[in-house]
């Protein structure tokens, strides 16, 4: 029986946290938020240099739980870049590589795709994805929006009804929009039905597995963000003084902060369980993923709202930065289907 | 992560299960005193095997086992599966015994522990008073030494005593040094409740629940107890009581109970024909998100306990989380029962002979969930604990002198 983090897992989180503190400090976030880019090469390369890209390759010795722990820290730092898409693209391509002789998966070498992976240069596609040199982003089957779409080399389309496709950026029509989420800006993407390669048909269990994994990783991003704004609020309440004392001494605020923590900390185990269930391929893994996505995304939005309220005026300013997490919470909530949508799925899966 | 208990635990499970199939259940025709005797013998056998009273030394009737939360969990699961009785419950096991083991004299341990373990002594808690709830250290029930210095003479009132009508004894906080600072004027006393100076009265609850099993209030009119039944030093009772409250908090929880209650709520939605209603489905799944967060957090706390690690602030949150989920369930149940809310459920509070009950039975949960915000540390006190001990926020000025 083991249901808490190992020292090694905590060390991975600390390494990611430290790397993002160096490569993605709040000054960089401010500059990025006011710029036009949808991708930050410096912090991306720093993360990839940690070797995170290959976490979901079947031979990595890691799994979705480890990937979720990393996405949690990325959410905490409001990191830029399509980390979730990259991790899932590796998971998909490692099992079914559309380019001849590259597959490590059980299906063996696949037929040559109709398009050549020119962007990968000489190296195999999988290696280029693992190293982060080739950038892949996730396009949810029911959505027209993808993060870092303008920087991406590949689109991984995950669709429970139509299967999983890998599409080169050249075949995608990308329309930049003014994105509400400033740290992980979305663009509008249109991809023809027959573009790219089908990696898994809808009937292939991998299609649903990848869709479930995506939900867990977004839930993890939400967990990290919710914890971050709770921590910011608690720290501020200890330091800010009114009526001659730290405002955190007042019971009204203390109880609000207690409720923020009460919403976030127990929900952590929901993410752990969903990731563990996916890694162990437990029968309730799909439902656990839906519940985690729904619950954590609601929790994140509520936490960011509460955080602004707990801060007062400073929280409502642009430059304090709380709004970056608020905006990201809104994006996490809407991305891959709303909480209500996943609760409906969870109810149906449960048979009630 | 790995939720299996491991091969050693499964081997142990087989042992426990084999023991149970040999000794439980009782013959179906056993009744009354014979059944009681059977249960008593069963508990003694189970203790002999090391399954019950594991933290209690053998010389006081326990099985004195090394701490092993996995084994303890396996025992709980197997006993529950077999519907076999575990340790006698109540305040005696949760509070008196741990306090005596830590702070009692040898004489007190000899006198009380075995009798409590065997179910002969039932303990009431004498903490709250009409004027002392969350501010427990303000107790006013008075203790004075008799002229010969051998007895404490007790006058005052205690309230909210569970199992009060059955209690044979009470552990209580009594003010013995009226001039000392608040926390330093209290003494922890044990008292025999079978004496003329003690009057008890059941409290009728808002659920309508009344009778022998409900809470009691106690009146003390020159009640007496020997000085040798005082636990810890005179004036140090507040600090002695901290041991027991800690134990009470640790014993409230029960992820399985919450899961079962949620399953019943889904059944209710089906029973009243509302399970297809998208609003009801959404609300149910929202509540289930919290139910699962509670369940998996209890795994986390359990896992940390097994590894000897501190789970952190989440452990401080479990009681409030359980309470808040109970409220959410009550609100949905209230919607679902519709006009059944016009009907008072048979056997108010879920006790007594009641026969078949319709959806109105949820009134017990709807009202009972309010009790959870009060018992075992009121919700606003839980919020203070989470804020101050969990998040490190400064103490309220009114309480900054408190301990």
C-alpha cells in the first residue's frame, strides 16, 4: 500500500519548480502576457532539458502520475508551451509511429506516411518529440482551438468519436486570436478531415486512453494553479496589515482561506488516484479521469475568484499577476469539455 | 502508487478470515444473556489472537501488538465483512483508556482499563457545560476537597454526554483552583455515576430523537469521588484532556460510511424518479467529486501513517470536509424527497422499532448533518484550526492567550 508521493517524485517536482523559477520568472510572464508570441522557446528548452518530454513513452519507467506531477508544477508556474500535447504525442507516437522503421510499439514498423517528417531532420520523429525539438500541441476533437498552435510543428488530434490523428502544421489553417489565457495562448485551428495520419481509430482503446490522459493532465495543471493562488493569498494575509494587524488574524478572512485550502488539498488525491488508475489500467480509470477534470477545474476557478477577493484591491490589478492564473483557470475549465460535460459522462459511466 | 496491501497483508487476511469463519457468527437461536456471553467470549478469543485491543498492554486485558496500520486495516475489513463485533466502542475506548495509559496512575490503570475493555464500565464525557462549548477551558463545575482531604466534592452541570443513560462512570473537567489562570485551574477527575449526588436527564434532539440512547445532561449536587481518582496533577486537567480530544478527532472519519451514504442518495434519486434529471445528475456528480476527494485523501493519510510520515494539513481538514459534504447531501436530499418532507419519519433519528420507511427517512440525515457541524469540534473551530495550524495564520487576538 502506497498512496503518497515518494522522495523521488518530490525531487522531480522540485527540479521542475526550480527550472521554471529560473527560466519563467514573473517578469518573463509579464512580458510574454503583453507580447504576441504563443510559445516561449527559453523556458520550453529548459523544461525539455530535464528530459520531461519522454515521460509517457512506454519504456521511460515513469507514467501518467509522474507526468501529472510535472503538469501540476507547470500549472503552478503558469508555464507557457504545449506541455500536455507534447507528452501525449510522445505517448501516441511511441505506440504507433507513422514513419517507416521508427515504431517502438507493439505494432512494429508502420507504412510510410504520405508526408515526410522534414522538420525532424535526420533524427527519428520520436526522438525529436522527446527532446522537444519538434513541438506538438493537442487539439481536442470537439474544439477549434489549440494552445501554442502558431509555434507547433505537429497537431495531435484526440477525438473519442473519430480516433487520434497526427497532422503536420503545414496542413493546418491557423488563425491567431487575441487570447484570454495569456500564458498559454490559444489560436483557432482548422484541419481538413483527411489531413495527416490516423494513429488510432476510435475503436482502438488507445484513443480513449489518450483522451483520458489529457483530462488527468489538465486536472493536474488546475491543481497546481489552485494551490498557487491559495498560497499567494495565505502569504499576503500574513503580510498585509489593516487596523494595525495582519489581516490573516481576522476570522472572516481566515475562514475564507481555510475553505480555499479545504477545496484544494483533499482534491490533490483525486488527481493522484486518476493518474494511478490510468497507469494501472484499472476499470474505473476513464471515470476517475472525468471526475478529476470536472472537480479540479471547478476548484481552480473558485480558488482564483476567492484569491482575488482575499487580496482586495491589489488582486484586481494587472501587474500583481493573479489574473494570469484566473485566465488560465477559465481556459482549463473550458478546454477538453466543461465540468458539467464530464460529470454527465461520469454519471453515465457509473450507470445512473 | 499502489493500493494493494501486499502479500504479507493478504496472508494475514487469510488468517483473520479463517479465525472468523471458525468463531463467528453465533448460533442463530442464541438470544439475550446467552448471546451477550457469546460475544464476550468471541472478543476474548479475538484479543487472544491479537486482533482486538492492540494498543493495550496484556496486563490490562489488551493484546499488546506492535503498531501496524495495515494489519489493523485488514482486521477492520475482515471483521466488517463477517459482520463480527470489534472492540467495544464509545468514549471509554476512544478517550478514557488512552488517557489513562498515558497519564493514569498504576492503581487507576488496574481499576479501570480491563473493566472498560470488557465492556463493564461505560464512560460518559463530562466536558461541555451550558456556558462552556468551544471555550471549553471556561468550565465552571466546581470541585472542592473534603475536610479530610480524601475526596473531591463536585457541584455543577455537564451537558452533551453521549451514552449518558448507560454510563457507569464519567471523566470530567472540574474547576478546582478558582483563582488560578483559566487553563491552570482545572483538574481531570474520574467519577462513579451511581451515587445520590448525580442526576441525569436525556436531551431531546431537534430530530425528535429521545430516550435512553440520546445525549444527556448531568447535574452534580455534592457528588463525590476519591482524590486517588484524579488523573494527573491538581490544576493540570486541561493538559490531561488534550490527550483525549486528540484521540476523539482521530476517530471521526469513515470514508466508507460516506461512500455508502452517497450510494443511498443515488438510490433516492432513482426511487423518486429524478435520476434522469440533468440538474440532479450534475449535483450528484459534484457531490461525488468531494466524496472521492475525501476517500482518496483518507488513503493518503493512511499511507503516510503506514510509512511513519506526516500527511500535512490534509489531516486537519477531514472532519470539516466530511461535515461540508454532509450538508451538500442534505440539500440535495431535501430537493429529492419533495412532499415526503411533510411526513415525520418513523423512529426519529433513525433509532428504535420503525418498520419500513419511505423517502422521508432522509429527514434524519437532513437534520443529523447539522449535528456534525457541532459535535467533536464545531465547524468554525475547525476553520480556525485549519487556518492557524494548517496555514500558519496568526491567532485571533481574543484567543491569543489561549493554548
